[in-house]
């Protein structure tokens, strides 16, 4: 009597492995989607349960159809791994932080550096990769795969694909009413379908890259000039500080009950309370806020253009970008730029990243090294902060600059006590307050040679557990206010008020005026006296307070 073949000794058809992988992905890698669907009140019924089960079968069917293309003896295992690994990583980040995976989030993933990657690594991530990806891959790799002729395997694959498509069509017809209502009312759900969301995002980025003309960006500000300065006026020196992940409602200058801005509160800054960002992540916001197109125009653009830095340089100003993060997202490629870590003291840098005070180290020497002819016309100096970059908020401030205790000391934020999480985040805001105060002190020492001004604005906000959401990056259309409501403030001494024709009292009167990142390009151009065709006075946030 022959013994039955064991699980690992029998030969498996590639289609069987494709089906098992599809079911595994649908059931286990999509748990953030099932959790989100179960939380919807319309699914708290037998009909809702039936819809969720049918939706799972749809995801399994679609995944199976895609895997049928690779259902060949030598290809099926690598193809299954290609689905399982991103599915496991996606499940962790979507389930842990409440983010979704769309094209803009994929840009963030592709541009993440080693330091940011380190901050995201946790035991939960390792567990997700092991259980959802490594375990089934290891089991599958041990299985022998049946060898069939090309014709036989091709005919089976085509038949299986047709069966999968037919099942998908039947389910779509049966569930269309519930599915269309869910996707219409809860748009973020479509970005939780794992790992198809990642494949869609990558495909969308590839299409966008191919759709735009290749080559250098279109020039702006051709023929730009500088307005003549008043008699006795010095060259302008604008310190534009680009914040990171700062929320307007956590600035005490804007009414927050905790003293997160104790130093700025004594320096006479004007803080704008109703400022909206271009996007919900750095990759989207940073290029958009430096563009003359505004958010709507930037998103619909058919080709890339130069930015505010290029305009300032073309007009004859000295420009310098200093970065303390993962880079300028292409903004500073055509102007002088440097990393804050270059030459920074060891006390400010460790483990591959620096505190934001490193941006101010050696600033006098950097200023003196700029082209002297351009420097005589004026300077635009941009500081790109690390700011409140999460989830490792506790890393963003030195030990002696943490007034709020205890603080969250893990990157798995939902494991933290809510108050400890807020403490860690608020410590990063309080440290930004200190860095901005130090920046103003440095500008104060330049009064003999320049008419200085500081403008600070954050690139986007952050979710701190509200409605189960953490970090940022939700699609703009569904993003909560916490992710798009950002702080913006300006400091200018009396000397600059007179030289620039700006009335500080007027600026303060307008601090509750709704403005957005769309205003940045035109506001900076106006302050620096840049005359160019792209400038629009109606988008200059300071125009109403500027005297001839």
C-alpha cells in the first residue's frame, strides 16, 4: 500500500500557489481595510457583513487574475513574494498609523532616506513582515512545482484568468450598490486595498513622469529685475524657515493652552492663525509652496517649472538653501545649497541626523561666502528644518529643551499614553520656538549690513491619534484639518518696516485672514522687491500692508 504524499513532497501547480497567495493576501494583508470597513455604521448589519465578505472575494479574485500572468514553474514564487512583501509592509503602516498608500505617499516612500527609515523600524513592523510575508514565502519556497508543457500551462492559466474575471464581474454586479456608495462616501478606502494600492501608486507615478516633457524645467522670471531701494536702505536679508510637520493649533501664539512658544511670544512676531498647506506631506507640499502656480495649477501642470529660488537668483539676489532633512525635493538643484550636517559640531549631531540648531552653525561664514555682487543686492536664505518629523518626536529636541514630561519614547505611537505622545510632539514645537528665537537673534546681528526679516511656515501638519490617525499623508480631499492647518509667522524690526514699506501693525490686524501656501511665492517676491510677470499682488499676503 502506497503512502500518501506529504505536503512538502507533492508537486504543486503554479495556479494553486497563485490562488493560495491571493487568499492569504486578501484575508491577512488587508486587515486595515477590514477594520476600517467594520467601523463604518452602514456595515453594522448582516448586509454589511455580506458586503465585506464579498469585497474580500473581489480582492482575492483580482489578485489571482494578476498572479495568473506569472503562474509558471520558475516565476510563481518570486511573483508571490513580490505581492507579499509590500503587502506586509503596507499592512503595518496603514494599520499602525492610519495612513493610506496613494501616489503622493509613494513619492515619500521612494524619497525616504536612511535616517527616516530607521525611525520607522519597530518590532511591530518586523512581526508584520515575518507573519504576513516571510512565513508564507518560506513555506512556499520548499514546495516542488509541477512541470507542464508550455501549451498545457498556458491553457490552464488563461482558463483560470477567465474564471477569475468572471467571478470578479459577478461580485461587482452583486455588490455594486454597496461598493459604489462606500467608495463615494469614504474615498480613502480605495487606497487601503493592499498591495494593489502600491502597484497603482507606482504606475501612476511612472505615467506622470512619462507624460511630462523631459529635460530642464520651464524658465520663469525671464527679465526679472529688482525694485530700486529707498535712499539709505540696506540690502534685504530674508531668512525663510521651512518648518516640518508643525500644527498651527499647537502654537501658543495661535491660542494653544500650553506654552509652546515662550521665546517668540516676547519677540513681537506676527503669527497667522488660518494658513492652509499645499499638501499633506513634504514631497507634495515643498515643491508646490515654492511654485508660482498655486496648488490647483501645480497639480494640473503639464510640465515642470522653475521655482521661487530660481526667480530670486535670476533677479540678481544671492540665494542659499540649507537642509536638515532628506533634501530639497529638487528645488535647490540650480542654486547654492548645503546640508546642515556639513561642519556642524558633534554635540548637535548623532546617529546620522542633526538637531535644527545645526542650521545656524557657521551661518556668518556661509553668508560671507555668497557672491559679493549678489549679496549687495539682497539675500534669500532658506532653512529647511527637521522640525517635528515623526514618528520619533522625542529625537527632535535636546534633553534640556523638553519642558513637557513624560514623553513618548517609541515610534509605535498608539502604544503610548495619549498625553505622553502630545508631550513629545509639543517638545518638538517648543524646540522650534527656540531655534526661531536664535534665528531672530542672528538676524538682529545683521542690522548694520542688511534689512533683515524672518518668515516661517510649515510644510504640512500632523495627526496625533485623532480619529485613530497618526502622522500625515492622507489624500488632500479627505485629509483632516490637523494635517493641513499649519503655522506661519513673520518677524521684522523697525528698520526693515521702514525700508520695505511694511506696516507691522497692519500685518497684525490681518493675522486671522485665511491664506495658504499659494501666497508664499508672491509674498516673498513682494518683500524682496522682485519684479516678474509671475508675481500676483492679490496673492501677496503683505500687499495690503505695504506702502510705496
